[in-house]
């Protein structure tokens, strides 16, 4: 007799959200189990970022249910969602440009109730993952390159000691070498630390190679789901998101 699979850490059911009269999410179902990397792919405007933002209550769900570790968080205020140790590195990075790298990382740590000693351990872990940040601790965030700012955004989220890390377009605008470094770091966090990750990406090739499972979103709806590499081999995925081995814009 085999053990039943553990319930999902994040459960989304029949989720609907709108911007005014424009429906952005149209009954979305999605699960993320503890220890998984789950990729959500789709074209610009498909609703991927809206889904991630709705978990944090911005915009508010119009209908449906969001649960984290069995607790209904559908209408929970944003700051209380964060206290459940759900952390996000948003699209566009949104670091504090006038603060130093060290100060940006401290902003993430300040959102937790961990001790100063724990914060020091977390900082060393982040700097070990992204050595470039260690070289720039006293440098203002706004003077960093795009790739370094992305590392900083992820590092700040990690300082929150997340149980679920949500990454919104982490490869956007980055050179291929930096993109590989970012994705290698995500893989390390999952394999070494067991971190659960939900990643929104237009780069279907990279995302589905990284992910255990994936979902495809089109016009606010999930149209396909399955194991990451299985989705990557589906002809409709290759036709829609890959062309000549390169990701479509």
C-alpha cells in the first residue's frame, strides 16, 4: 500500500479576478506541492502575473479560493499573507534603488521574527548563492546591473525565510549567461534546501526544463498542465512558445 500524496502547499480553485470590467482570471485551478518547482508559462497578457498578485490580494479575488497549507487566505490582507512566509520577487525587481545592497537585504530580514543570529546565517547563505552581491554590499541598488538587481530581488525574498518563493519573470531582460546563473540558483535552492517555488516565465524552454510540473495559461485560463519536460515536448507548446530553438518574444 502506497502513501497518499501530501496535500498541496498552495491550492487555487476556480479563481477569478478582474481589473474593473476586464476579466483577468477566469476560473483558474492550480496546485503547488511542498518541495516542487512549478512553472506557469504563457504569452504577455495571459494573466500570469495577475495570478501571482492575487495570491497577495492585489487585485482581490472576485470568486474562488486560495489556500496555503490548508488555510483559506483568499481575503487575507497582503501583510498577513507575507507573514505566512510566502515571499515574492516581483516582475521588474522593485528593489530600493537608493539603499545599499546590504540595506535592501535587511528589508527582507526585517519582515521576519527571526533572531539577529538567524539573520546573519541567512545573509551568508544568500551571499554564498549570489557571490556578486557580496562584492557590492555597500553599493546602491540602483547602480547595479539588471542581472545583479534580479539577484538582489531574489536575495531579499530569501531573507524572509519563505516556505513558498514566488518569482515573476526572473529572466526578463537578462543576458543568457545571467539567466542561466539565476535558474541554477533556483535549482540549488530547491535541491539543497527543499524550497518550494512557483515561477512565472515567458521563457518556456528554461522554465519547463527547471520545473517538476508546469501550467500553460492563455487569456486568463489554464489550458494545459503536466510534468515540465513532458509539456516541453508537446507539439502545441513548441509551436506556440518555441521557434527554431529560441523563445518567441
